[in-house]
C-alpha cells in the first residue's frame, strides 16, 4: 500500500493525541506565568516565576509532597510484596483456585469513589464500622481511622485497589514460567523456598518493574479516594499533590498557582515515565 | 507419613490459606452487597447483623433520591460512546502500523504511550477553562471527548498487538485472489480480529466506567456518571449506608463481571504488552 494511505489512516489518531498533548500543556505553561484568579478577572499580567514561588511556599506544599511520596512508597511496597506472595500461593492448583482468583482480583473493578465510601463508612467508621466492632469485641478502644490516621486510611484503600492489579500481572507472568525447570529443581531436592527465591523471583523481575512503574503513574495522581473520604484533612494530613492542585484551582480559583503546581506534577511523572517507556520499548518489536 | 500424603497436606494448607486471604480481601465487596438489602437501621447495627430479612426498598429509594437511572445512563453513554469513537479512530491507525510499519512506527507507538503518562491534574486547569468557555462543563459530550483521548493510546496499543499476531499468509492469499485493500480489511482482517477488538472495547469500557478524576471535576448534576453520583453520598447529612450500598452494588456489579471475562486483556492493555 502507498505511504500516503498509511499516513492517512494514522492521521486522526496522531493529530488528536498531538492536540491533546500540546494544547492543554502549553496553556498550563502560559497560565503558570501570569496572574490569573477566576475571582479577579481582567488582571492577567505577567508575573514570571511568582506562581511557582507561591505554590512551593504554600503551607501545604511540603506536607503534600511528603504525603504523595509516603502514599506512593507504602502502596508500592504493600502491593508488590503481597502481590508476589499471593500470586506464588495461587500458582499451584488447589480446590477452587478459579474462584479464589476471581475473589482476589475483584477489588480492582470497584470504582474509586465506591472504594473510598465502603472503607470510610462500613469498615472504618469509629462507631458502626466493622473495625470498631472488632476492636470492641477484643475489649479495645475503637479507632477513629480517618481522623487519627487519615493518610494510612487512604493507603489502605489504595492498596486494596491495586493489590489485585499486581496479583493479576504476576499470575499472568507466572504462567509463562518454565515448569520443567521447577520440576528439575525439585528432583534435585530444592525446597519450596529455594524455588521461590531462585526461580520465581528472578522470573518476576521484569513484571515487578512494570507493575512498579505503572502503579507509580496512577498512585502519584490519587485523587478520588482522598476527595471522597478525608477531603485532604484534617488540616493537610492527607493532602497529596493532586489534591493540593485541585484545591488551588477549583476551590481557591487561583489558576496561576494551580498551573504552576500542575507543571510540578508533570515533571514528577515524567521522571517515572522516562524509565517506563524505555522498559516497554525494549520489548516492542515492530 | 508418606511423601504423597505430605504433598497432599501441603496442598490443603496452601489452599485453605489462599481461601482465607481471598475471602478477607473480598469481604468489603461482600459486605457492600449484603448491606444493600438491609434497612438503614440494620446497616448500622452493632454487632453487625448477618441474618436479616432482605429488602429491596433501598434500590427503589436510590432512584427517587438521586435519579439513579439518569446517572446510570450517563455512565453507559459516556463509556460506550467514547469506546466506539476511540475504536473507529484507532482501528485504521493500528492496522496501518501493524501491516505497513515504517521506520518510525516504533517511535510513534512509544510517543502515544507517553501521552498516557501526563498526569491529569497537570492539565486540569486548562481543560476546565476550555470546557467552561465552550459550554462543555457538565455535558456528556465533554466527558466523551476526554474519555476518548484518555483511552486512545491503550486501545491503539492493544489493537496493534492483535493485528500483528494475525497470520500474514492469509492476507497474502486474499491479495493473490485479487482482494482490494478495503476488501482485505473488511473480509479478512476484521472478521479475524473480532475477538481482539471486542475485548479491547471491554477494557476501555471498564476504564471509562470507573474513571473518577475527570468525572468529579467536570460534571455536576446533569452529566454526572455513577462514579460522581456515588461521591455525593459522602456528605455527612445522614447515614445512608444501605442506600449507598444499593447504589454501589448496581454500579459495580456489571463491571466486576466484565472484568472477570477480560483479565488477560486487562493485563496486556494496562502493561502495554510488557507482560503477556
């Protein structure tokens, strides 16, 4: 087929994605250099880097960056470690493995707002929640999860959602593991731990890297769970970067400062994306 | 104990442990499901009631309180609409890249993937303002546009990998028989990849259905899909756990079933083919 026709077939996709990438991002860059508050229209003069200064010196900034990183690292560790262990656990056949697998991956399909509300209300409510009931049954004082440990509560919700994703990827990856190799190792008297440590873990190295990078992209941008459950509070205790930017833009109407924050988030994600794209690109054969 | 018995015991313990963990992780979903059939009083009873007379009232009240059907319709229209549009745009692109790759095809694919890496919050402000100035705020069309662009890279990637796996011989045979390029696509490529296109569409629908960031920020009452509608139950105006559960159960059930059916595609799509 002629080159012109192949180009024509690709044109709609390429043009749409190009526009999607360039237009909003250049607007963000432009907004970040002007004074722009929706409450004071018409005063859009150039202010240089002042918006960045405002964003970085915002009382919530340091906390938000710290929270973003704590949330990211905790959820990554929980999902990857548990994910590897659970996928290894269900790799061998046992009664009802299909059902167990379905149960394990189901939380991934729950929408984030429902996820947050189930946990906020039915699990973590200090009076009527399941956790409170368990505490009471054990003779302990019920914990006000969202009030006392807001960030940890969000981490629990997010991990509950993403652990199934890790399991799903690892289970898929384990299916391609060489069974003959495992059997040979078993014949030679290798224990289950040895097989896990020296055959399974190395086999999972690549999938783990991929899961870490993809989860990072999503976890840096956690929003709905915070929006619905803690509202970023108390204070800034569970505010992450995404929520702080939302707060600046749609609650304080400060478009300029929010845009500066948005660029900061883009920068952070790009560092991760750089590695992800390289890893995926290696695997890509055209 | 013989070796065989030992092995059996080990399988039994592994199995029991796996079941225990699975039930624990599934418990919140189970509990949401159960609670949707309770009265509001039963929903907040301590100790939690497990045996009760199930009622369907919540499902009725949810409709009256928050016009459930409107929001369900919004979810259906935005996720199916954007998926269909994205497929129409993506199929030709994936087809041309898979069957007539050029020098820069790989770069284009990776570039498309990189647009997925842009955090939504980085472009929230301009999109919000563009939408506001063009009357797209709280409209289904606005959400469809966003969803289409959001999923286009994943859809192209998945279709590309399906098309690439099609046996080239069949295409050549069709060409020998004098099929035109267009006939080749309609009579050979599409019928062979119907399964792949369907599961790509299914994945896209799941991602749209559960999308929360743009839904929460760009819609209010008219175009709010279920994700955003359910967020309105977070207000502390009262304890509506049974109704919340009913609304959530209805919103999540179809997607959980969809998800069970396309686990493989999900992995492939979300990892951009890095894990197969």
